[in-house]
C-alpha cells in the first residue's frame, strides 16, 4: 500500500518544497488529542534509515516505520475553506475522529 495525494495536495506540497528547499513531505502520527492520535505534517530535509519512502504525482512522501501502520493507504487532500487552509486525511485505518478533526482513533 502507499500514501496518495490529491492534485491540490501535490501542488501545495511542491510549492512548500520549493519555498523551503525541502526534499520531501514527512508524515507521521503522535499520541495526543481526544481520540488518541494526531497527524504530523512537515517538510523533510533528509531521509532517515527508519523511513519508508513513497512517491505520488512527483512528490516524495516519507513516513517513519512506527507511523506507517497508522497511515498506510491514506489519501491526502488540501482544502481551502474561508481563511483556513489545511491538509485533510482520508485514512482507512481510522475507526473514529474527534469532532474538531484534529485526532483519530485506531481500533485493534
């Protein structure tokens, strides 16, 4: 399985990578929030030995092996709603999300 980007997300990431002289989009999860896990999104400047590397629409996507089971198969979109601009995750592993959309739950 892999991580996929919508056209909007890929365009936004390419813009960030060019602006920040980044190598790839780094995705991860951290334990937090009212539902248990929160997404982490940043620009990577290097690839670690513990990283898995995917590529979609010309964008390298890096996920550390500990986060991969929580993110595998996810589709990421970028949406602008009013003044808010955010990445949105369609994560097949999430069994529930909090009301604010900031965290998610994984059963099992």
